[in-house]
C-alpha cells in the first residue's frame, strides 16, 4: 500500500457519513445519506438500510453508484473530501455486520439490512496538505467484485 493509499483509507476510516447516488427507472439521479463503516482490507463501505427504502429498491435494479464523504467536522478553509464510484453488494459475510455494529452499536436496535459499496475508484481532495492536492485510488480491474 502506498503512502497516498494510506492517507485515503485512513480518512475513510475516520469519517461516519456518506452521500450516495444511484439512478431511478427514468435515469434520473437519486441520492441518499447514510452512516457507514469502512472495511480497509476489502475497500468496502458498509451501511444499513430498510429493504423497503427507495434507494434499496433502486440498488437492487442497478448496483452502480457514485458518492461523497466529507469530514465529520468541516473546515471551510481547508477543503477535504472523497468522491467515489463503485457498486452495491448485498451478499455479505458476518464480518460485515460485525464491523458495522462495532462502529454503530445503536444500529442493532433498528430493522434493516447491511449493504456494502465496493469502491472501485476513489479521489481524495485534501487542501490541508497542499491547496487542491488530489490523491487517486483505483481497484485493479481483475478483481472486479469481492
């Protein structure tokens, strides 16, 4: 893992909320926000959602997503955040639930399913290092799905 990869992954591990966008049946964007836990070993974001939610229904039809992650505490002078592309996954191991509930134990009390976003491309913008500094990560395409 390169130094840039470490910076990108550490940022994702520290944050808690993502905004994720898919498309509806007409091809119009549909966005939702969620709490997530980051699986650094598999480069996955885990989130919990009701199977009846609009975004869950859309993700079952089209798994491709894009999204953003901003710092939990915003600094308006130092721009920092993630843009990503990936795909939603539903068949998850018990490790996924364990990781998610370790970060958000209160979520056990709410009905829903654990989902994953397999991150395929990530771009971190971090102006705290150098103004406009960008770091990119891309999944090796031979490993398309986990």
